């Protein structure tokens, strides 16, 4: 995935700090909630990525989210979804980690991929000139 798509994955739950985390099955019966959440996410993506996600980027984020949901259900709730297990590119850990360490890792990932996105943007600008 591109740096932009990776950043979008990091940011895709940002609306939950303003709107609360509503489990996916409940969201499906709350179309107004989904619409408001999507508008908020577009603002987040505009602020941190420069524009809302493309359809392809939205599909990539949804795919990663679905893959991780599969393992959350399997490992945390002992519910194995009735679909093939998705392939993972990372090793998942479900151990307790202090908030401060999670925050540090998140911010480091954000900084890394933000810098890569910025460099890519500069390359494109330089190629046009």
C-alpha cells in the first residue's frame, strides 16, 4: 500500500473520538450516523492527507479493517467468521500494552508515513517543474 493508504488506515477510526465507537452491526441500521461519520472522516483526511480518499483507497482501508476484524473476532471473542482467514502482512499481538507505549508507536508510524508522503509529494512537484 502507498504511504497515503497506510496513513488512512491509521486515521480511519479518528471520528470515534468525536462520535463514539459504534459496532459495525449497529452502524448498518443507522444511516444518518454513517453519513455523519463519513463527512467527519473526509475532514480528517482533508486535514492530514490533503484530500478525501479515492474509491481505491477507501477499498484498501476497508479491506485492512475487515482483515483485522476477522482476527479480533477469532482471538478476542472466540468467534470464527464463516469466511477464509485473510492473509496477514504483520504479526498480530493481543497482549496488554500501556497506553503511553501505544501512543509512542502510533506517533512514530504516523511520522514515518507522513514524511514519506511529503517526500513523494515533493518528488511529483519536482517532476512537474
